[in-house]
C-alpha cells in the first residue's frame, strides 16, 4: 500500500472539519468551500506525483456520491464533500472512507428513530460522519501494511 502524503492528509481532514463546522451551524455545506477543493485534490496529486491515485479517488467519490444522492441518502453538499475528500485521500483509502460513512449512517438512523425525530429540521448533518470516516481512513493508512 502506498501511503498518502501529509499534505493530502491535512487537506482531507481540514476540508472535512471546515465543512462540518459550517454544516453544524447552517445545515448547509457551502459550494465556495467544496467546489474549489475538487480541482485542488487533482493538483495535489500532480504535486505529490500520485495524480492517478488522487484522480481515481475523486472519480470513485463522485460515483458513490451520485449513487447515494440519487437514492436520497445524502444531499448535494455532502456528495461534493465526499468526492473532494476522496480525491485528497486517493483511491486506496476511498473504500475505507466510504465504508466508515456507510456504517455510521444506519447507527444515526437508529438513534433518530429511537428519539422519534421526524422533521427535516431535526435531522442530523452528515459532514461530521465524513470527519470521523476521514480519521478512520488516515489511521488505516498509517497503521495497516
């Protein structure tokens, strides 16, 4: 396994943290934050010398995000955030990121159902799950062979 660079790790986690801060406050992830991050992920891949890894990570993030969006599992902001973070992490860590997010959402749904949350205003936001999944992916990168 090729480990990602520290700059890519900081960019992925920083973007996820910023998006979570915005979404927790406003219930929206601003395009001004995530849209520039998508080409920056590709640029970072060129600088790191791993452009294919970052490009395929971005592509996988977009594909999985579109599938989740089409099933109304995530909103457009979370789709773009997951694509950008996947682009920074690369194709090798994107499955870990997506699996961690996918495992966290049913837990949240169970908790919401338990507390009888029904209104959209009561829904929890998705970007903190991306932060947690990003941390899991970065730990996997550092500690798995």
